C-alpha cells in the first residue's frame, strides 16, 4: 500500500467523511474508542475521526501488504534503515517517543511488539534494533511538536477556564 503524505492512502483520505470511508471500505471491524475505528483492509487501517466525523489521521499497521512511500518499503524493516533511505531522498527525521515524523506528512513507529529476530533470523537475543510496525499519515502540522509559547498559551487558556471559589482560588 502506497501512502500519500499529508493525505492518507488511496482508500482513505484526510478530510473525507466517515460515511464516504465506510461506503468505500465497509463498516469497522472494531468501532474503537471515541473517535478511532479499525477497518479490515490489507493492511489493516485505523482511522481517527474529528468531532465532525471527518478523517483526521490514517494509521496503517504492519502485517499483510507492506507500506511504501515512493518505492521505499516502510513497514517490516529496521527503523534505522528506513530513516536512512528516507534521508537519502532528502527527508529529515523528527524523532518522537516511538518513532520519527517527516515533513511531507507521515510518521513511522514501533510499538515494540516485533523484535530484530522477527525480520533477521541471525539477530541475537539482545539486538535492540526497532522494527517499523506502522505508519501514520496526516498533514505535517498534526505531527509537529508544539512550541514553548503554544504550550504556555494552552496552559493559560485552561487556567482561565477553571472555576474559582470567589477568592481567586
């Protein structure tokens, strides 16, 4: 399955309504929690919907058909190798806790459920190389870390919404 950075995949695109998505790929096999739903496609898709029922994020899991970006296999490979191949194409990796995001509008991640031995039988038991287990696709703004100023503004906004007891507490 080929990703369309910032947009999704051929089956599901950011901004489409749940009705359009489910008209194309059927109902979810697991409605998920809140705004997320799991669809039985190959590979499996996990879609996050916004409050207005439009697609916000498309996640593609490892298993079944592999996931590609411009001919580079993303899933089922060592994270460092994928990052190196993308760097050769001029894409800079932005690290986050379980993977890397890329400015065109996608991220690769590992949940730690696969080990190096799953893709390299000669790997030792203590080989700590991460395997790319999934890809998330959305506009890059979705993946961008907030600035200190944005965090401070959010905190001030939340504090302003708190009820007080009349004494400013």
